């Protein structure tokens, strides 16, 4: 989560007196506006629930009217406070913190609580209309979609809702995974742009979990539709013989066998990002980044026009951070490639060789989504290492508001695959691809671009890899 308070504004209250409102941006987009007194109320509630030793210090009250310099100082202090709370596993995941942000989002966007129909897309473009409340949080909407599709409760945890931007060719550019602190209906409608949609997609990286999902016909159909879509959009690479085999399995409606074959193909289960720029191996290189298999895959166009490929394993990233080089605006510009004044960057510190760490930077409007992917890969690795499972039962809402349709909405089968695109550029592989090793006990190096600790995402998976993996 990229959380910031990039600017303030003076607003008139009901009595005519002015007050300072702080614009809270999440992932580059205006989420809500709040006053100092509201944030102080949140702080006091967190202290009451979790104690003074857990909750970070809050910017002190001032008796006199703040000068412009003091307003800016307070803004910076509040931003650091909110980032610290969000990045604390206990505080950031608390219902107190998340409900505060949801309520503030709804009040800022001035959307009353009422029953609405929200359109959610599946990977094959099929539309699922669910009746929800505008105040329903992400988990509520996910449950409603699962209920409409008749997806079993214990499989809901394998899927997530994503905010995407539909491109001219019908593909989707992923903006972010919808979080527990937001209201999906408010998030998508407040963008005032029909290109932004909500899509249901699997949210795990380890393809071994496919076996769990395929146990039920709805999970199988969802996974099958997503796999076909990824192949059609070139996210999964297929040669002519593999394409022939896949098409044959489609014609036989052998969905499990289709997925089994797809699992053996390059980039299966990867999320592909829009073309962007990187400083690796040298500054200004154009790159297509894909996330999957616990790595970021780079397809880099060098200044010499040569195309090379390499992979950065998440286990070898010591830490990463997302930064923005210009103040963010109130609109959805942070999510609109080509129209944004915001320059977002994802930088990660990578173990290139024994005892040699190097920063690699990606400049992309999708930097936050890339960070979310890295974090979810690490989370999944740590869950697996501890012997846990991502399978979980979702709670039923106490008021019974979940509605199962009288006639369950089936997931339609996608059309047969088109022939592979022969014009797609061949990749010249690196003679020695980056290997998947890491090192225990690396000393914490500093970078010329180092910023505050709250801006970093530490990587527990990095610390857990030992010398035997070298």
C-alpha cells in the first residue's frame, strides 16, 4: 500500500470558519479527506485498543493557528504516522484502522449508503452483476460474487478482486488489488472513467494450489477461463505444436488437461505489466515486466535494440520501496498511464552475487501493483514455510445479506484459441540468467537514494534463505 498525504487544502466548515483538510492518497489516487481532529480520534482509539507501546507517536496539538510552514510540517508528520500505522501488521490490519478509512472514503466521495448493482468481470469478459450496498467492503463484495457464481466458501480465499483499466485491444492493465480498507463500489465509481473496471482473478502464485481450485467445477471453470485469456493475450507463450494440443483439448472440453498442459508453458500464472522503463542493465532501457513463480521477469530492450531476458527472484530481494517524484493530484491520474503527472518508481535491492547488493529501479504507473505482487509472493512463501495454507473459510455476514441467485450464474466457456501470433518478437535469452540464490546474514547496506525506514518493505523471505541455497 502506497500511503501519502501529498497536499492540504483549506475548506470552509458549516459555521463559515475555515479548517485544514488533509488529502489522503492511496496508491496514487485520492482516497479521502480528513481533518486533524479525525486522525487524532483514530489515534486515541488505537491507543485504547492496543496500548501506547504499540501505537506510534502522534503529531502534537497546537494552541495557536498554524503558519503555512507549520501546516506543511504537520502534514509530513501525519503522513509518516499513517504510513507507520499501516505497515504495522497489527495496527494496519485492524478493523479500527480499516473502518476509519472506509468511512472517510464514503464521506469524501459523498456517496450515500444504498443498494446498488455492481458489475464485476471474469477473465473471459463475462459480466457478473451483484446486488450490494455502496458501503460494502472488499470482502463483502468478493463474497457476493462467489455466492452468485456458487463458488464454495473454502475456495473464496484463492481469488481476489482487482481494479483494472481496460485497454483499446480489450486487454486489462492492472491497477491494484482491492484492499480491505476500501469500498469497491466507491473506489471504481469515484474515478469517473468507464475504462476502470473490477475483475475477479486468482490471487495466488504457486500453481500447486490449482489442484485445490480444480476440485470444484466453478473453481475449475474460473481457472480455465483465466488460462485461456492469458494465452490469448500473449501472457503465456505457446508454440504451434502446443497450440495444436491446447485447441484439441478445448474441442474435447478437457479443461483439467488443458490447464495441466498450460502449467508446463512459459509464464503460466504470471501477471504481465505494461511496457515501462528500467535502469537495469543500464539507464533508460525499455522493459516488459511480468510477475510470477516468485520472481520478476524482465524482457529488456537495450539501446542497441537487442532484446534480452532475465529474472529477479523475490528471495534475493533484501527490500523494496515505492516512491513518487512529484506531488500527487486529486484525480485518478496515478492510475492513468500517459496522462499522469505522477512518476512512480519501484526500486528493489537485489543480491546480484555473493555479498554484492545492487538497487534496480522500475519506473511505471503500475509500480504499486508490482509492489503488491512482491508482497503477496513473500506472504505466500512464508505461509508455506510455516506449514500453513491459503485455504480459508470466509465468514458469513451476520445479517444474512449475502444473496444466492435463484438460477446460479454459470461461468461460460471461452471461444477456441486463435492461432499463435507469428509476429511476436523472439527473445534472445541471456547466456547466464540470474540464478535463484540468496545469502543469510547480509549486512544492511545503504544507498544514495535511501529514505526513511517506513518507505521500505522488508523481505522476510530474503532472511530465511541460507548458504545451502548458494
